[in-house]
C-alpha cells in the first residue's frame, strides 16, 4: 500500500483543508414509548444496573456516565437529552411529542444528578409516555437538529436509543422523515443508533436506509460497524476521545537553501495528569482573574499599556545571582529585547535538514523520551504535502532516516532529532497508523555514559558477584511476566482514578467511595510462589523483607549540666575574644551558651544584639586590681 495517494502529485489545485474540530455536541434522542418502560432484564455491572431497570432508565444512565466522562476529559463539549413519543411537549420549536429534558450545554453536576434521579414514577408524573405516532421520531429529529448549530470547529452527533425497529411505516411519513435526516446531513450532523433490545434488531425495514442518508463524508453506503453500536461501544468511544490528536504547533521544515515546507507536530503519547486549579471567590464561587499593573513611583498612578509602560525597562542582569552563587563573569545589564535576540540568533525555530543516515545507525538507546509525530501542513504552505510525501517515499525505499536540528520555540534549546519514516497500516496493537515521520529526540555525547564496572570509583560500594543460581532465578521470573498485546492506554492510573472519584463525589454532593474498593490494574497478576525462588536465591532462605534491620539506636543528646556548660564556655575564651573585638566570629549557639551560664537573656533579633549584650555585661564587671 502506498503511503500517500498518487493524487497528491497532480498539479491541479487542491481543495483547501478544513479546520479540525476541537469541540463536540451530542444529543441523546431517547424513545419514550411504552415498550421502553418495560424492564430490560439485562444486568450491566459496569453501569451499576441490576436488570430490573427499564430500557429508558438504562439510556438515561448511559447519558449520565457520558456526562461524567465529559466533565473530566472535555468539559467544553455540550450535551443535550431529548425524549420523543412523550405525552407532554416541551421544546423551543413546539414540535409535538418531543420533550427537551436537558438543554444543550456544558456538563454540570446538576444535570448529572437530574439524569441519575430519573425513575418510572417521576417520568410518568413529569413527562409521560404517549402512543406511538408516525411523526414522533421526526419531531425528535427536528428538535435535535434545531439545537445543533453549524460551526466549522464543532462535530455534531445525534445518538438514538430505541427498541422500535420500524418507527415509521407509511410512505408519506417515511419520505418526510428521510427529508429531515437529509437536512441533518447537510448540517454535517452524524446519527448513530443504539438498539435497546436483548436479542436481534432488524435494521432492514427503516434504520438501514435512514442511517445511510446521514453519511456526509462522501460515502453513500450504510456502515453498520460505525453507525450502530452498543452501550459498551459508546463508553469506549467517549474514552478514546478523551485526548484528541491535536497538533502541538505548526513548524517550518527547511529542506535546503530557500526551500521550506510546513509541518505539524503531534504528541504520540502523553501522560494523564490532574487538571489545573483555579482561584474562586469564597462566597460567590466566581472565578478570580489575576491582573498586574505598573505604578508610577511618585504619584502611585497606574501606568497605561502604551508609551509610558514601554519606557519602563525591566532590570535584568546577567548572570543572575539567583541561579549562580559564584560567577567569574562580571554582572552586566541586559534588556529583555537584547536577551531575546541572543537566544534566537543561533538557530531559528523549526526543523533544519542536516543529512541522512541508514536505519542501522539508529540505536535503541538513542531514544531518551517519547517521540513526536510530524505530518504535512498544507493549509500553512501550499505544496508541503507533495514535498513531504516525496521525501517520505524516498526514505522508505532507501531504508534511511533524516537527521535534523530542532527548536520548538524561539527560547527552546536546540536539539538533534531523527525523523524516522512510518508506513501506513496497522501497528502491532491493531490500531491504524498514518503515514508520516516519527521524530526521535537524539542524545548529545554527554547524555550517554557507560556504567562504571568499579563502583568504588564514584564512591559507592563494590557490586557483589552474581551467581549462576541467581541468574537462573531472575530469568525464570522474567519469563513468567510476559504481557502479550500490552497497551499502556488500557490501564487506568489508580492515583488519578481516586482523584477524580473524590472530585466527582464532592461535585455531586455524595460520599466518596472507600479507597479499599479502588481497583489497581497496575498490580502484577501472578502468584507469590513465582517470586519466592528469586528472593531465596538473592537474599537467602528465610529472608523477611518486612523485618526492620537491627541496629543500635542513637541516644538523644540531653541538656548540658552546669559543669559541662562552664567547661565549654571556658574553652571559647569569651573575654579574650571581646578584648580583641572578635566576638562576631562565634556562632549564635556559642554566644547563647555564655549568656545562659551568666544568667542573661539568650533570645534576640540577631547575632549583633547578643554580642552587644555580652560586651555590655563584660564592661559592667569590675576590672582587675592594680
């Protein structure tokens, strides 16, 4: 398979690439006819459902779980919940038998609690179920479509939950519903179906042709794997979209003198971290915004951001004594503009091609950190994709990689990187990987060091000799630890899980779950019998790792008695130092010992105060008789 389509090399003008979506809008369209109020009889442990709940409650529970995940992963996304086939009507467009339960807005604790509190009794009292009509689904789709506004940077989805495989039977109703679905497709609104049934669900009468109309990506055929899913599929889909493949930044790649192309830099993998915190008002809980301003030294007035502020030069000295205690260079004044010019004069921001190396020249120990991924940015520079594809194809054929210098920002340190071409296709974990270059950050000579064979050279203890029995025990332990098909993204971070559980409970005004119930998926799943032979070979039989090493407990130093204190003070020769004016050479502790022996106050603001007190005491003493 070619890495890039041959159409890229056509000289005809290419279509302008659309801006990538950064937010998502989801509408849960839930059928409320009588059959959806029957018990599901399908226990779902992952959702905390016993099977006694109705299909409608299952759908609202799924919506609540998606909202919980959105709060953590994509709190700027918007979610709405609409019921159709309802007795009551509530929507802005006044469509019959459609009830907007949650308006399209960002996820909140209030909406999550509202969804989780849905019961058959509360639903019947507030909304109610109506007899199935031909226009009910169409009213629900119209209501959902009216909420989803067409914007370039937003993806829009309508998720339909129903157990009715033929909601429309008459020809006139079928045509009207298809017109509504085609209108949604023109707004680039995708539709997915989640059948709420235990057994088979027949797509042929209605849903197959209806879902095919929502394919606005150029495909006209119905794709069941993409447009029909299960509750578990929806949870996995939301989890995969937690971290979108958004470019870190756009860079220029200089391939030669006067020849540059634009590329985008992506993070291949990144650790999940706790979200940042914000300062809020203690009473109103409104977010506080910190601002800074420059004041006039004389009047105290705030200087404007214009010329007055430009005239105020920040005092920057180099070297900065905060970072260097001792320096052999004199301190000089450097303005902020001069410092920025010094940093950016050596190497310009972006990538610069230095040469090419065979694949055999790249070693495993050259990889210091997670690599990045680069892909052409046709939107920034026209023709970048063609040049990028040609170089990519040539390096794949010659089994080589490109050596480049790299600076992500103007203030970053320059680095050497290896651009390793990646073929399009499935990776070992089964995911589809795009064509492009993996950017491996190469070490400098100082970053690679062979471990010392003799550890006493660096002040450590000599390594003990490893016996053949210990080597065999270690090999047996390693062989018992293989993890076929390992994917780091399949394991949850237990610390983060606990962090979000507590935050979620506080937001929903619930009691946090017991920490003992937290499942740690990072613990090895092999028995202790496999580890014991290794412990016996290394530490000896009967070794107890929980036993504390025996040792003599150091006796705490007690207070000095009068005789010991007098002996220490006499050794200091306080009077001799005072006569020579050298009391300042003593430490505060030594001065306090003399003051304590003489019955004087030992506390003071600083050493000078204690020296003055001792000097005054000595001056008040009668001098030697003559």
